[in-house]
DNA sequence: GCAAAAGTGTTCCATATACACCCATGC
DNA sequence: GCATGGGTGTATATGGAACACTTTTGC
């Protein structure tokens, strides 16, 4: 069977990358640029999410994994399908229409949106044929299609999810300090957290394991390093039915 | 513009209905039945979710609302889009293929799944051209397509969601007793809850309002009736950032 | 020695949990 | 008067929230 794309269905990937040094939660975006053939006016110049149409033989999950691998080379990342977007008007802005006509895409395309979690440093941006760039979640550039909406909905989902599941460790290096984790939560949630309470809470978790190692090469007191044990977490996990409405 | 359906995209609706008297959480399903033209063998005889293809002019939300209105006559229900399903194998069982060929549907259809919450008693089952029937969530019949999977994923989502948002009141009559609410949580979650603790918890909420009314027509001590005030809930609502991982 | 961030303890309060009996009503 | 489900109180334990100073290191 030939590889055949389904012309009206795509996946779009919101790639969240955390930069531990800059304490910045970022989104990976791709340049969208088009000049007119005559006069070389700039017709389209903005950013979009990475995404592509789904192939006939693929599941949605496979399509999203493929798209992400093409851009970053990475697989086995944390991934969540969080919402489908299919409003008739979602690709109807003037620039979107110019783009779609140029690329001969269908103007009624439904997209299934995923988000991925990784460390910003794990992506060799620019090594690929795409012009991809990290943007802090609070400093997004002009975005094409309905991608700003998609990013914001992914972010809302991430904010809720990080409160109840240990997905934050997908955004951190294997070895991290307690303060790294706190900084990350503060970045994601946009709040301040009391350091003493937060430390106590984390250190008491059995799946947060103190290593026999400290930071090196820092010009201050080197901090204790920890790791997260998914194994222990999953073994301990017991569903709780606390009703908090 | 003519009404034109998008042949490879549908919405499917998991309709949850709670029966306060029977203390039963139910799912509304539609009979799928087909006999062979010669010999009248039964080719297809099972149940499916209500759903239909999306029209060109519609959003996904509008399509789901339309489908639900056609079946139940109801609008303005609690609704959540919870997942898209698009595996190439999702409609590939033998009976599904017979059905699809008979109905001339596309065998690679993506569906965007929603769930709805309502009171079983609000639906006049049988009043429509569909043969629709309620089934307790733990006693589902043989289901076509991948609809058992869809229902189970909707149910998992509902279980999580009812712990943190007051969506349970969508499943109860306007006036309810505290024990009604407890029974509902026990039905959804499949657990037992301590009555004294549960009562105290609920009665202390400002948005649970004691009415000047008691049950009538019961052959026992009539219980105090309460209502839920969405207004008060929303005014009081403050996002909490409790990290419980 | 100084700048910079790491690390540390205690008190108070809210809320979850465990647990068993009396009460009001309709029949 | 009795069956049925409605309704009540207390003690304990756990964990969150508030709060400020000392320590360690590299330079």
C-alpha cells in the first residue's frame, strides 16, 4: 500500500520544553514564511505548531509520534492527546488562506492536538530542515491558524495535570535538585511556593531518591541531587477517592 | 449551501444518565440490527453509541449537540469532548464491516467522542425513531465498533472529573437529599462512603442549600431536600494549587 | 570576607477518618 | 409497634500554611 495522507485530518503537537538553567517553560514553534512570486511582498511570516496530516495506515498516536520524531529526532516522550479542533473557521484568516492555497491543503481540516514534555536542551534546534525555535510560554510570537488557542488549551491541561501526576519529572534532567523542581512548578503555575514546605513535602516522598552526588561547577554551595523513581511511584500508587468539590 | 456531511469524521456521544430511584448510573445505547436479504439470517444485532457524521458548516461541539438533541430532544446539557478515536482498525470487525458496507459509510472514520450528563428520567426513551435503551454502566450489552472502549474511557474521565468539579449535580434532580448525592458518588466510583462524614462535608458547603421542603410520598422518615447553587459555587471558586503527586 | 543560594524547625489550623446509636415517620 | 432509612457527635491523625535565620561553598 502506498503512503496516502488523509487530506482533512492532521495532528498538531504542542512541544513543551523546560530549560532548567533559565527556569523557563518553552514551546517549540516552526517558522511559517511566504513571499509573493512577483514583487516579493511578505505574504505570511509567523509561527505555527509542528503537525502533519495523518496517513491511512496510522493511528493518531503514531502520527503524533512520527511528527515529533521528524522535528526533534526524539521518541518515547511523555505525550498526551488532549483535544480535537475542527471549527469551520479555524483556518479562515486571510494569511491562513493564502498559506493553504499555496500549499494546496484542505481548508476544512480537523486536527487532533497532542502535547509533549521534554527538556529544552534535548532538542538540537536548527539541525533539521525546519526553522524551529523555543519561545517562553508567556512570550509567544504571532501564531498562525488557531495555534495560539491550541497552545493555551494544552497549557491549561498541563497546569491541572501537573498537580496530580508526577509528569513534571519529564521536564527535568534525570538528576535534579529540590529547588529545580520548585522552580519548575513556579514556572508552570505562575505562583510562588514556600521553599521549606515544598522541600519537606518532596523529600518525604519515597520515590524522590537522594543521590550520593552534589552539583558540580556551581559558584555557590552545591546542592544535593535527587532522582525520581517511576517504578517506586507506580508500586506505591493507590487511587484515592477524595472528593473535593 | 447544501447540507453536506464530512464522510470520514463523526462525533459519538456517551450519554450518562443517573436513575436516582434505582441508584444506577446508566448509558444510553441504540440498537443496531441487520438481517440478510436472502434467508433472513441475523447479520448484525448489538448496540452502539449515538453519533453521526459532522456537517461542513458545523463545529464539533455543534455536531454533538445536534446528535444529542435528535435522540433525546434535550439541549443545554453538561457536555465534554474527551477524546478522539481514529485507529485504522477501529471499525474492522466482521460485523462492523457488514454494517458499514450496508450503510455505505467510510471504513476509516475518525470520531470525536463526547460525554453528556443528565437524569435518566428526563429522556423519553422510545419516543423517537431510534430503538434506544438505558444500560447500567456495569452491565453493558454487546457493543459494535470500538464503542465499549469509548464508553470505558468516558467513564474513567467522569470518575476523575467528579472528584474535583460539581458535575454530579447534573445527574441529579434539582431537589435532592444528601443521601442521593452519596448514592450517586458510590455508583460512579464503586466505593462505599461514610455517611456521617459525607453529610458533614456537603452540608458545610455554602453552595449546597437546604430547602424549606422535605420528601413527600415516602414510607419512612422524609428526608431534607437540598439544591445546588451554581452561582454561589462560581462566585466562591478559587483555584487551588495543591500539589498532590 | 562576601556574595549567593542551600538548607533547616516549629506552631497552628483545617480537614480527613474512624466509629455506633437514636429518631422520625408511614403503615 | 415496628420496619425503614434519616440523621447525629467526638476523638484522633494527618498534612498544609505561615514564618526567618544559619550554613556552606566558590571566588
